[in-house]
């Protein structure tokens, strides 16, 4: 579903501020894979997600989603393939618009912008059903403006909007990090249910090692713009936080010695 091959990206290339963010990243995800990416600050996780979403143009390498080469496609031309939920709950929806207007906009992701959206009773019922799973009462507030919602409610809406059109690839960029622990758990459980029910292929960045072990079937560790460790299936499930931390140090020491 996703094939990233040899991605390289240097910001401010050729200047004293040059930063190598991706140093030959290759990663392949099969349909239904849920990969969790971990790594320290500056490891290149966001740059990788941004390159998959089309917000960063890579200097070298290729990206294919669902068999389509998207390397040269800008973000809006990938919108029918990729959806994203950001860390900032305010980033995924339009505050001055109502919940149902936001959902209606999301339902047109990837379609030509000249097409107007309609809000019939059937659609509203679909939106209600999707929002009910969060248990936050959003389904009864379809005509409320989004700017009145709490961070957790807004992030739940952002997730519902991201999966409304069943994207080929769902990008989750530390999407629970800014929420209180209880709401983070609610949004995480809704994410897992959506990934399973809609058989989504997902890529999630997190700093939470326990989440990285518990969720998804693939684990990818990045450091200094490279993939330095991968685990999948039972190998991943049987990892402990101590082993992961040890990996970080092992890799770090190796890189220092290299
Ligand atoms: N727009 C940019 N301009 C210049 N340098 C950048 C830019 N975006 C990222 N970088 C640099 O690229 C490197 C990788 O950054 P990136 O944000 O991808 O890391 P990250 O793993 O997501 O880190 P964090 O966990 O702190 O969010 C860092 O050295 C960062 O300073």
C-alpha cells in the first residue's frame, strides 16, 4: 500500500544551517499494516510523514501509494489517497464551521472543488453514527460550531473526518499527545476500532513507547534520518520498553562510533 524507497531530504542544503532530515529511508507497508514510528527529537519522523503526505518534496527517492507513483504529486493531489490527523486538535477542522459542515467537507476529500456538498438526512445519520463511537456526545451537536468544542472533542472530530472516505493510507502524527490521558485513551481506542473495521493501512508517530509496543503490527525506529530498527508481529508484541530503550542506546553508540 505504501512503498517508500531511498528517501532523502536536506533542509537548507548548501548553507551552514543544512539539516539532513531523511538519509535514505525505505519502508514498505502492506494493505492493513499499522506501523508505529518511534524515535527521538529530530529523528526525521515528521519529515517522513510530511513527505508521504506531500507537504515536503524529497530530494531523492520515490513514493508510491496504492501502486501509484506520487513522488511528484502535491498534497492536494494526494488527498484522495492519504488522510492525516495532526497533534494539534485545532489543525484538523475549521472552527467557524459546524460539525456537520466539517464532516460534509471531509466527505468530498479528493473530489474536484467545484462540486458543492449536500447535507441530507441520510448523511447526517452517517455522521451521527461515526461520532457516536467516541462517547463524547458529538452526535447530538451536529449544528454546533467546531470552535466551541474541547480539544478531545475536536480531535475526535478530526479523526472521524480523516476516516470518512476510507483513505488508502491514514497518517497519525502524535494525534493523542496533546490530550489528557483519559481522552487520549478514548481517541486511541476509536482509532484502533476504525483501523480494524475499515481495514485501514496506517502510519502512526508516537513518543509513547508503550503505545508503540501495544498498538499496530509493525514498529519502526528512526534515528538521524534513518530507519535503524524494525519489528513486526510477535517479535514486536514481545518487546519491552527496556529493550526498546536499550535499542536506542545501542544504535546511538554505533552511530557515534561510525
Ligand atoms: N522546515 C524545516 N526547515 C529546516 N529544518 C527542518 C525543517 N523540518 C525539519 N527540520 C530538521 O530536520 C530534522 C528532522 O526533523 P523532524 O521534525 O522530521 O524530526 P522528528 O523526528 O519529527 O522530531 P520531533 O520528535 O522533535 O517532532 C531536524 O534536524 C529538524 O531540525
